[in-house]
C-alpha cells in the first residue's frame, strides 16, 4: 500500500472568498486516498501565505522528512497553488522533496512529471497563481497611492488617532482622546523650548503616553499630525506631501518649528535641566565668581549630619553653603513685585483673552440650551396629548423613547460645557497679585517649578559673592512687569 502525507494550506482571505477551508480540503484529500487505496502517514495543516516556503508548519514537516530520509511517499494537496505561488521556489522545492523520496502531486491537477511535456503544464499551474498575486499586489499599490493622493491616510492609525469608516464605507482616521491631547501637548511643549526632548518624553509618560522612546520620536517627526501625508516616489513620480482629509492635531507652523528645534536650526540658549535635588534648585544657574564656570552641587558628610554646597569643578576651589545661597536668592526675588499700572493692564488683557478663549463654549452652551428647551416643550406636548386622550399610552411611550435619550445626552453635554467655564473674575481678584509676586510664588513651588521660573526669568547665569546674589540680565518682559 502506498504511503502519503497530505498538505492542507489556507490563508484568511482565500478562506473567506473561495471557501478553501481546511476542513473541506481534508475531506477531499481523505476521500481521494480511500479511493486510491493510499495510507495516510502525516497530515500537515498550514495557515500561511504561499508566496515563499518560509512557513512554520512546512519547515517543521521538512525537518521531519530529513530525519527519515529514504522513506518514499507521496505528498498530496488539492491544487498546485496550495503548494506554492512562486514558480522559481516551487521548482527548487520539488527537487529537494524528490531527493528526500517524496513525490508532490495535486489531486485536482494531476501531472506525471516523468513525462517531459507535463513540465509545461506544471509551469502554467505554478505561474498562474504567481501572476494573480502580482496583479493583486499591483492593484493594491495603485489603489493606496490614489487614496493617499486624495488625502486619505492608509493603514493602522498612528497614536492619537483611531481608524473609522464613514457611511460610504471609506476609511479615515479621527482624533482619539486622551492620546490626541497628549500628542498636541508634546508638540507645543517642544516648540516652547523650555524642555529638551528627553525631558518632554519623561513628562509625557507621566501624562499617560503609552509608548517607547522610539515611538515618541516617530510621533514628533510624523507630518500626519499637522495634516500632511507623505507620498513616496514611485517609478517616474517624485515624492511629495499632500494635504490630508483628517483633522490635524497641531498647526503646520508649530510642526515646522519643532522640526527646526530638533534639527538644531532654532536651538534655544543653554537651559539647565528641570530635575534637580531639592536642596539645589539653583544648580546649573550659578556661575563661579572666580573662574566663570557653571557651579555644580553636592552634599558633604560632617560630624553630625550632611551639609549641602554649591562648588566649582574647574579646580579653583570655590565652595559656598547651598542654603545660604538659596535664602539670598529668595530675598532677591522677593523684590520683584509687579508695577501697579502694569498689573491693571495685565488683568484687562487676561480678561480679554479669557473672553476670546471661552466664546466658543458660550456659543455652544446657548445652542444646547435652545435644543434642550425645544425637546422639553415637545415632551410637555405629548404628555398633554396623552392626558387628553389624543394618543394612546403605546404611542406616548414610543415618542418618549425618541425624545428622552436625546434630551439626556444634550443635558449631559451642557453640564460639561458649563463646568468648563470658571469664575474668571474671582480668579483675577484673588490670584493675579500672588501669581506675579515672584518671591512667594517661588517658595510655594516644588523644585521643578522653581527651576522653570529660573529658566523663564533669567537668560544669563547668576553669581554669588558670599553675601548676595548678582543678576546680570533679566528678560524684557520681566523688566516691563517689575522694574
């Protein structure tokens, strides 16, 4: 009795389109073996593409054949496209199988390969599915390029977006919170230049950014977020950017500015790191009065406890008690109180900016109130119709089921919009004076906040002469507000 191994391969799209299920293939192959009085030795199931022979089940099968070399058997499959869709690879694999004593054969396309003319039919059977694959791939490439030229993003949505389908069945991407807000924050934070990319990445992780550092760099380099789609070159066509149909998360100006900052074309002046030990908020901002180098900081162990110092690493030996310097700086900063006339102007400007920023919320609130009022009137009307007997209880319940959920949704949106509108008058009266008085504000903040104020206010380094802090320069806006 002849021996045979049966090979059953299917891919997901073929199973859906043509019904090439593994179960139907197995049934046909077993019936063939029963009719031909062939004993089945192995059954190999494969769920992988036939473009190459780099298939898990197939590689495992070959390994098993190599261990039992010389045991002749048939390898049966339904059609030659179940075996391979690449003519060149198929010929090599057939020769390899024959050396192992295995004769491949398709039961629905039988060929006696000992007859030379049958090799022409084999070439046709193998080339036809390969041509079909190539044509399908070409159609996909052209279709995707056409979609990109029309501004549609193809493929899995990048972080901050989600894949959606419209009523016509067209695929598109839409912003998905909360990651869309995090991505927008990323670009604006990098554009501000207060933090470097490494620091922004660490802060983004705390905000909920779920991704590696390599993903972070892909995000801040991806033009999709400013509404552009990159179309690579193809044949005679040059690569280009097209305007996308999707909603951008940042403006083109912000994206371009971030790229210039990352490339170093608009690099900001040196800024000290935001993170620092709580005893050394001025680390990186102080300059040595003897040699002009930037001071570092450390603690030294004394007889009873540890003592904090700012000191120079250049070899001049300068060292000063950190707490004395910190206290002197707070005293110096307490003198920065906003001028009265500037403070009033600042409040007016803040109010104007607030009104402009919240105008959209107010417009939406008025619109939602009108819609809710109309629905409440309709609900009252159908209750009156029920009470007067003009409609039945079933009709009332049906109408109420139409209006009720819509009204609840509007009232929910209305409560969210109204909560977002804070009492700006109370904030200005009670908070602006404290906000602009730098000394108390500085002392109330954590170390990162303190260093952020230092970065914003003082463009140059500070010096300490054993008695007081010397400030060589302040930013122009600080001069206008305080001096």
